[in-house]
């Protein structure tokens, strides 16, 4: 099983009383679900896109949120969008700057 590492931006706020991990290890399937979270799709929509069952997507989303320090789904979507942006070649970024979470 391949594990993918994501870096969380230093400015990302932790939940009250909790600490966000700055380096997170996701399995290959968790990584695929994580990057698809950026679209804001429902679990059913993600399941269809990734050809997984809805319960498998729920399982992965739960694990992803836990590994990211118990953050909300919305916060996970934001981090996923940053990660997706960070995987694009430099010339294709609309924002043009700043550090984004990048899978290694």
C-alpha cells in the first residue's frame, strides 16, 4: 500500500483546543478521496466518481478528518482545494502565490 504525505499550511487554524498536524500521511485511496473533496461533492457523488461504495467514502472521509486533527468537512474541502492547486504546474495557478499543501 502506497502512502501519500500532505503538508498543512502553517496559517491553517486548528479547532479550538486542538492542534493541527502539519504533516499528514494518507493512504492512496484516502488521498484520492481527499483530493476529490475539493469539489464539494456529496459522499454519494464522490462514490460515483471514484467507483467506491458510499460507505467506503464515508469511512475514508472520517479517517481523513481524524488524521487532520478532527477538522470539519468544510475545512477538509478547503485543504483539499489547496492540495489540488499545489499539484498543478506553476503557470496554471490562478492565485499565483503562497504555499499550498502538496502531495509528495
